[in-house]
C-alpha cells in the first residue's frame, strides 16, 4: 500500500474511549434566592396507609374535593303552618365539610321544624335520621393537607349552640300533658251512680188577657129628602156599606125625608135598579171630615164613617143623587 499498513487497533485514537475525557456533570438547578423545594409528602405519614403514596380512586368531597370521603345524605325539615318542607343534601362529604353540613341543617331544623300540624314528630325524626351520617363522618380521618380546596366551617358543636334550647318545646308539651292527666282534666270521672227522684216541674199557665174593642160610633149620613114614596126594601146590616167603592149605588132605607140623618140605614143596589138614590163619586180613606167632598163638584151628599179607636178605618163617601 502506498500509504503504508493500517495502524493497529490500539493505535485508533477512539478505540480506547473518549479522547476528550469524561463529560462534566450537569450544573445544579438555580433557585434564584428561594429555598430548595420540600420533598413531596408521603400519604402514609398522615395515617392513610396507602402504600407508596398512591392516591385512592374513591369518592371525593363535593365541597372541597378532599379525600377520603363517604356517601351520605343529610336532612332538614321546615314547618309552615299548614304545609311542610322536607330538605336533603347528598354527599359525598369529607369529615370537615360533612360535620359542617350536619350541624347547619340540624340547627335550622331545630328552629324552623316545629311550626306545622305535624312539625313536632317530623322534627324529631329528622334529627334522628341525621345521626346516621354523623356516625359515618366520625369514622373518617381529616383530609390530607394539600389534597383539598376551601372547606366549610363546622363551627361549634350543636350542643353548644342556642338552637338546642328549642328541644324544650316538646319537653314542655309532654310535661303539660302529664300535668293535665295527673289533675284529671283528660280522664273522665267515674262517680258512683246515685239515683235521684224524678221531680216533674209544675207549669202554671197565666190567664188569658182580656181584650175589648173600642166602641164604634154610629155613622152620620147627610142626603136630600126622599119624596119618591116607593116601598122600602128589606133593611141589610149597616156594615155592608164598608165595601162600597166608586161607581156603586146606594139607598137610605129610613125614608125620613130629612136633610141630615144621624142613623141612616144604607143598602147597596145595582145602579140599574129604580130604587137606587145615590151614586158613589169618590171614597176618601182614613178621614172623617165631610169637607173633603167639596173637591167633587158633582157631589150633593156624603156619608161619613168615623172610627175613633182606629182612625185608619174611617172614610167619607161623596155621593150624587140619581133617579130623583
């Protein structure tokens, strides 16, 4: 070979490794004045017991997203006189948010639940139902730090809140009922039967009151003299004249011929009867003043009926002579 034999393997500058030496180690990360980052927390350090720090795939809290959480339903009740309102809030809840929910809804139930016709039993039942979720939540450990968002504030326990004094309402009702039963207000008295003689009441009937009608004066009658000389018809009762009305015809059965007759005997006849002497032109009621007939120009006679006891029954007949 004009260029000579190839160099042996040991003469290869790259056969023995990197001719430039070992690479330099990477520079340390720059913190820019901040302290070095803390190592990630080990979940087993908080009592969760998950091997290798693995995050469980179970439910998380509906409010803060923390774990562990448990499925539960917290209930509430409101009484509104004639209607009732049943409330419930489903989980899952972590221990902190669950305690806050149970305390808040139970406190509101203690204040708002009594005021309906079934409010007392429904309030007590609702509080008893909330004991189940409360016992579940007590068995959970607190959520791991850094694994949840903002949490609800549980506040003080329900036993230290003023709402718990509302439990005195049913206690007061029970004490009142016991007191009424003890005093016999709700228990009928079993008195021994003691027969009593039967006494019939005496009834006295008062005497019937006496009633006397006022005297009815005799009517007066003013008419021209009767010179017909015709035979007189049977005399009817004087009271028949009370039914006389305008257009009826009358006759005085006395036949005295006087212009004024204090005791006339008047009978009613058909106007076609030749014995009829007078025709009724007008009838004035509730009066005994014969001057009212002056308003009737054709009237030449009148008949006055006076009732002193009942003036409303008095009347005046304004008459006109016919067949004379």
